[in-house]
C-alpha cells in the first residue's frame, strides 16, 4: 500500500522550485518552502503570487482557489522546519556539492522514512544520495519548466533506490496530475539527454555561420512542427543552465557531440544568458521578457534580381513530386509533370485530383479553383516537353546516379536561363550540378512532406549557384506561400542534420535498455512539446530512409556520434521498416 504523502518540503524557490510548490499546493498538499534568506523567500513568494494571479486571469483558477492554494504554503529560511514532512524536494541550482550538503543536513533533521527527492536535470542521483545514511530513499523527480503546465516528470531510480520508494513517488506524481516515466540514473535522463545534443548541434551550425539564427529556428518550427526553434529555446532555458547540463553529460558520456559549443562559453562570459538577462541569441525588450526586439522577419535575399517564372516542370511521380505539382498548380503556375510512362503520368495527375477534391470537401478550396488548378497540369513522358519551362524541380528517387542522369537529360533540352532544382533531402546538390554544363543554374529546393501542407522549403546553394538563382527561388517560395530558409550544400542541410542525430540517439538509448520506446516517446512529447516521439517519427519516415540519411551524415562529417545505431541497422536488415511494412519499433499489424 502506497505511503501517505500529505506534507512536502521544497528547498529553493527559483522559477522551478516555486512552480513545484504551486503544483503541490494546487493538489491539496501542505508545503514548507525553504529559501536561503529573506530576500529569497520574498522572490519565491513573488513568483507564486504572480503565477497564480495569471492563472486566475486566464480562468484556470478562481480567487477562492488561489487563496486556498497560497494558504497551503508556509515559508521559512530554516531547514529544521522540515523535520515532520513526508517527502522533501530539492530544487536549488545545479551544483553537486551544494545539493550533497543539503541532503547531508536533511539526513539529521528528518525522520528515517522521509523520502529525499532531487529535481536535478543532469547531475547523478547516486552521487547525491551517497551523502545520506538512506541512499535507498533517495530518488530523482525531474519536473519540467513551467512546472504548473508541463505534465512530464522523470522519476530517476539509482541502483540502490528501494522499489517501494519508486512506486510511492510514481503514485504521488500521478496524484499531482503528472505523467511519470521511470528511468535509470545517467546524465540528462531521457529528455535532456536527447534534447541538449540537438541544441548543441544547432549552436555549432550558428557558430559556423552555416545558417542564420532565424533560419535555424524557422526550419525546426516549420519543418518538424516543434513549438520553438533551438536557439530561442536555449534563450528560454538559459545559456548557463544549458552549458552546465551539456558539460555534465559530456563528462559522463565522453561523446564529443555533448561537449558544449565554444560559443556558449563566450556568450556566458559576456553575460548573455538568454531571456533572464534580456539578451542571448536574441535581444529582448527587458530581462525575463519573451518579446524579441531584433528579430529579422523578412528574407535578406534581394528578389529584385529574380528571373521570371511562369511555367514549371516537375520530374517524378511519387508522393513528393505530386505534392509539388499541386502546390504550383494551385498558385496559378502552368505545370508539366514528366513521368517515365503515360500510365504513370496519368496516375500521378489522378492523385493530384484526389488531393484537390479532398481540399474542396474540407472547405479549403473552392470547386472552381480545384478545376482550374487541375487544368494547369500537363502530363509528359519525353524530357523535350520541358524545353520551355522557367523552373524545373527534380523529385525522383534518392539515388545519386538516377538524379545525375535526370540533370544531364535536362541540360540537353531545357532552355538557357531556366533554374534547375533538386528536392533531395540529403544528397550533395553540387553532384547534380556537375552533371550539367550550367552548374550556376542548379540549386537545392527541399520541400517537406506533405508538400501542399508543410510551409518549409530549404533553399540550398552550392559554391557554384548564382545569386539570382537564389533570388528566383525565394520569389517563387513567396508566390506559393512557402517559408524559405537558406543553407549551404552539406549533408542533411538544416532539418535532417539536426533531426536525425537526435533520432539516432534515441535508438541508442533504447538499445542500451535505458528506457522503453513508449517512455522515450512520452518524455519527448509531454516534456518537450514535440508533435511525435522519436520512435513514432522513425516508423512514419521509414527505418530504411532514416538509416540512409544517418549513413550520409556519418560519411560526410565522420563524427563518431553520428554512426548509425546497430539496432536501426538490424531492424532494416530484418525488413522491419516501420508503418509501411506493418512493423518497425512498434507493431502496427494488429491495429
């Protein structure tokens, strides 16, 4: 039978500690809130009053409920007042020595059955627990910020944590309305271990001037549906906090991808810590404000030099090709769809019609506009029928030899001055350009699937791409309602180069039996607000496609941490490719 937890101590009333105290009091728990001095108590009380006032104004709490909540919290500067609590949650800054000292003091003050909890996001629970005489009653309970809103709690057990303590803490987290996942004790736990490698990689991209901060953030918001871009998220977390988490992870993993990017240290030294100081990767109108004052909202590309585009060719008949055809046809462009046979061309046009009809049924398109869009599409079999297009988009299979053959054929027939684009997601654009006599006219235009829905387009320039070609693509993106982001020609571009190492890390975590696939998916969806967990996403993308992209990244960067997880390779070899085969990381055959 689970132990009764009716009174809880919270040590540290910063943003996180105050949020945890609010969560507890909202659930009817009596809270003893401890700060180091009266100023700390004053700030902590202010956090709680401001947060609960906002909840009232937002209709999530009434005035009586707020009053009752605040009455359940007693403030003190003395640890001795925690003598009778059932459980203590430590939420002080990420410093092992300071946390260990607090736990050693608590050991002398509290009863022998009191559970000790650390809210650390990266430090070892085992190392903290050995400073007490009760390591079996020490557990991690990692809340996510803002604690009153985010549902995930990572419950971290050590090798000596008593099983009934884990059971009781899980039950307590559920009583608080949270979604607990139970994991072992290693740096970063689930969410931070996967999240911070991705954030660090984004900083390195920015540091190398591979892409602007706006394009990095827009790429992950529009390309992956993430609630925030990586640099904006780092500003919210705090660059000093991020550095400490990465440094701790690196010292445990020795994985170079966890070594904090040098730019982080430089910014911290300069006092640029993010929102809390008013400036980080972005500048804010005041400390702790979410309002950015120096964001560049418009493209810096001058479209005045853009070439005129009235007729577009699309080569390919797959899902991506038909989606791109629909995008252009709906926006008034005359489109020639080139297929290898008349039958394939007709089937592709039929798929476009089906998609347009669906949009009409949903009220997103008028019947007249659907008929007009379909009327702008002309099927073709011969490359010569693309002779007078102004822009041609290649969307055939991700096979370099096949793409090069297409570009060589286009080079022979398409008029001079036409832009030749590839929608490859990972292959070198310059290799396609090299198959032509006009490499300055070749550019990467990576649409995302489904093309009619996804706003993002990665515009990839090679060392040979002419500036007016980039301007042309930018102008076309604006005309078809897409958001272009710009980057150089290297494996993965922005989105895949950030996304797939994170997915690969998740596979390695599962492979190490650190957590179950469902718990990892839950942690990333509930804790980080991602639309899909890594294994759900891998199964949708296709494990064979994912493995090919990961191999491309590894071959380009030669980074040990990018080497494909053996489990991913084994599943592909076994034919478990995800949803398309009915089995991947999860089994869809019975659904």
